[in-house]
C-alpha cells in the first residue's frame, strides 16, 4: 500500500496536472501551453460552455479592465488558468490583480501576476479579476483554460480582441517589426514620427499599426523591388467626414492603386487628432503581390499623401524604403530606411550650388558691381570676368546634374510630377543664355538695349523656375518629419529678396535724376559690403541644405 501511494504521488508530480494534481492552482508549469497534462485526457473539441467577458475593448497603458470568466447557466468549473496574450505573439502581457480568495496570481515569463488561476477545487460559476494594461502593447486577447473535471476541460477559450488606443515603439526590439522616420522614433510622444509595425498572427495574416502626421493618408506597401508598382498596399485614409478608413489595395504600375475587398478581421482602432492619423488593425491574409508572387521577404514602403474623397493621390514626398528586403514573418528591432541614391544626392547638391551660389552671385555681380574698382582682366572689366566665370560654373553644374539624374532614372520619371518638367526648361534656358551672350551687339550699337533686356529677363525667368524646381525637389526627397529643408529654402528666398531690395534702394537713392541712370557716387563701396554679406548668407543656407541632403 505504501508503494502504491508513493507511485501515485510521483505520477501526480510528473503529469504536471492542474486540478487533480494541483488543487491549489499553482500551475506555473502550464503558462506556455495552458494545457492541463491530465494523463489519458485531451481537450474537448466542442464549443466551450464558458466565455470571457471584458469591461471594455479599448485601453491605454495603465488602464484597469475587469475580466470575468463566466459559465453558462447550470454549468460550473473547478479550475482555470487565465492569461492576456498579445495577438500575433506567444507571450503574456499586462498583470492581474485578484479580487477574491478563489483566485491567485502566477509568475509566467518571469513576470509576477502575469497569469491568474484557482486556489481550490470548489465549483465556480464565475470568477472576476482585474487586468492592468502594460505600456507599448498591441492588440490583446484574453485566453483561458476551464477544467470541469479531471477528464473534461477546454483550452483556447478566447475573448474578443482588445484595441490599444496608443501606438508606440515599445517592444520593437523584441516582439514586433517596426519601420519609422526618424529611425527609432516613438509615435506615442513624437507627433512628427512616421511609423509602422507588424506582427504575424498564428492563424495567418498580420497585426498592423500605422501613425503619421497627415491630412490625407498614411500607407505601407510591400514590394519585391525598390520601385513603386506591383505592390500590396495597406492604407489608413481620412475621409471627408473626418473619420479614418482602412483600405487594402494593389498597384500595377504608376496609376492609382486598385482597392481590394476589406481584408481585416476582428476589431480595428483608428483616430485623427491634432493632424496625426493613427490606425491599428488585423489583416487576415498573408502578403500577396498582384503578379501572384508571395513569400516573406519584401521591401517595405512607408509614405503619406493627400486624398480626394475616398481615393488617395500621389504621395506628398519620396516614400521611405527599407535598406534591404525584410522577412516580415520575424520580429526584430527597427529596420532602417534606405538612404537616397548617391546620384540623387549629387543631382540635388549640384542644383543647390548652381542656383543658390554661383548663379545667384553671378547675377548680382552683373547687376550691382559694375562700378566696383578693379583693373581689367584679359582685356575685360573685373565684374564681367567674375560674372562670366560664375555663370559658366552654373551652366556646367546644371548640365552635370541633369545628366546624372537622367541616367539614374533611366529616362523620364512619372513619379516626380512637375519637377523634371521645370528642370528641363531650366536646362534649355540656361544653355540659351550664353549663346545669346555670344551674339550680343557692340556696347554702343543701337540694338544693344534689346540684348540687355532679353538677357536680363531670361536670367530672371531661369532663376524663378530654378527655385521653384528646388522646392518641388525637396518635396520629393525631404524625409525629415518637420520637412525643414523646404523651410530653409524659403528662408533663403526671403534672404535673397531682402538683399535685392537693399541694393535696389541703394541704386534709387544714388541717382542724380530719377529719369536717368547717372550716379553722384561713381564707386560701389556700399554694394560691395552688401554683396559680401549676401555671399556669406548664401553659403550658410547652402551648407545647411547640403548637410541635410547628406543625412537623407
């Protein structure tokens, strides 16, 4: 009899049983599988006569939710194990607080009170506990095991999905794949953070989160290359009623993407506050490209843009693209956006140099420093030689930038909007300028004034179009959350306008007669001072923007 009793006790320990072997509910060993290992017994396959009720389906970090395990009428349970699981992840989240003596907290995954179980074998028809939401959690689903008797128990009883009202970068280093700009930013406390995260679900599909400052849409795309087109796209779109809709679409080229039927299941959470779109949802499908290819390695695109009705329009800036193909079935730290191609950086830098320094300074010298002292150089006035040299550099830089970007794009790029059109016009007019200069009549020729006006007017048109092209270019490449590069360029335009105004006023007050261009002061001392300050100011703006391009 003693031997038999000993063997029975040993069997209980080895079986890791819950109710019969652990009537006190100390079932920490079952935290992972949530299976009571009752020898010779398996979980019931029928619908469980139990359910999990939650006081609300949305939460913020630190919120306390009431969770009730409820048996159907006339049914009881002897033991239970309850956990909160991240949807798409096999790990517990949050902590429980017991509210009566029939339940107790357990330590799972080395976290105290991350699960709750029974304390005795008394029959129960309901059990209520309190769950505290953790920071940085995604979708949450409560899961329970109910034990009716040693041989009768149900596992995988689940609640509806709970939605986090806060999207954050917490857990990006361990439990979800994240992609953002600036790299590593937290959308929970950085409104300008452009952010997405994904977690694969056990049943197939993904849990997605997106957040970005936008009055139109924020979208993620999955592609087999770094070019837009033939992509699987998910979008959070602000409609004309101020609500955010979740859309799934595919693209087959440079046209507007084609919407698919709604590919979400369960709950979704969306909001639009203070100019920031936030949405989280579950997709029931795996990623699939329009050409039929599927897998787990993709380049990820992340972008924002305007909408018209329920239809999205071309993205407002160059999309973020991952450095390399990402395995979306794995979770890892933030993946980084690929930097701009070197050819694009060279193109932009040359255009800035041409139209913020050499071209601008060359025009100012020709207009305002003709009276500056200086010996002739190679038979020509100093101001003319400086002007000529700077304009040759400007045309050369513009031509080089044009060739470099044309080679990079392998022809005409439909994605760039009006930028390449204006760029071509600037290129053509820039070449015409020196051609016209070579054909200029003699200084005393009666038609000289016609050349002067044509030359000056063409220069003005080139400058205006060049600056407009720069603004459009920054809209395509500026990935900084506050789009500061375009603002710096705006500051440069204001600085240049102020300088020109000062120089023009100086000319006005130096005239002997308002109807002539004769000056009392034949020197250009004031002009030299203003132009010198102008040059240093231009260089400051230029260097700032060149540093920004280097960081893209």
